[in-house]
């Protein structure tokens, strides 16, 4: 791993899109060109700050950028949840990556219009402990350490919403934390 100055320079290059791909199969698209890209880049910088790579042995097909993007999705969708709720959100995201009906990169799965509302304009990260937990869960989910307790779910919503219209025809799999999970 490069020294702190080299690491920061590398992160800045990635964030502005000067380096494509980041080395992982799933991190081939950039965050530019999406609604909210500027705010997303700021959120990514916050997530990079708490990323502890020393504690993670990453497989070749998982990049640091994959961890950061998945951590942000976990943070914004489940920051008030415990580890099991955060892990369930991570698995829905990864289940979509494996399903041919969804985009083929982690960035595109997360940034797919209408799927995760936070991506339109990510709010400022205010809970660093929740972000640290989200980074830890993302790392463990991407390295295969966490078991998928969602039963392969591809969709979820806040349980407080009851049964939204869009869930008709889907099979309810589980309620984990404050979310209800579905498959089709």
C-alpha cells in the first residue's frame, strides 16, 4: 500500500474519474454522468476516510472502490440498523449484481435510476459510526464472509410502509430490522 500521500493522491484520481476500473471486474464504470455525481463523490471521499484496508484481505475481483460504493448504499439505506439489517441491504445489492435483469457492475446496480433514492442527491454523511459499520459490512459481504439471510431477495422497503403497490406479485421473504425483503 502506498504511503498516506500516495494513497490520498490515488483516491483523488479515482474520484475524479482519471483512473478507470480500479482493478475489479465490477468497478468498471465511473460515478460521473449520474444524477448527484458531485454529491456522491463527496460521500465517497468520506467513506474512503474510514476504509480500513489493513484489516481486509481483498480477493482480486473486489476493489476498494467496490467496498466504498457498497458501504455508501448500506449507510444511506440502513444507517440506523444493526449489523443484520445492514448486511441484508448489502446482500440485496449483491443479489442484483448476480441477476441478469440488473446491470452488470456494482456502480450501475447502485446508481440504477429509481432503485435507491439516496443516489439522486446524497445527503452529507453525519454518522461516522454508522459509516464505519457500513464499511465493515460491505467488506465482509464482498469477501463472502457474511451469509445471505435474505433468501436471495432482490427488493426491500421500509417495513413502516406496509405493503406498497409495487410489491404485488413479489414473494415476501423476510423482515430484517426495519425492512421487508422480497423476491420474484
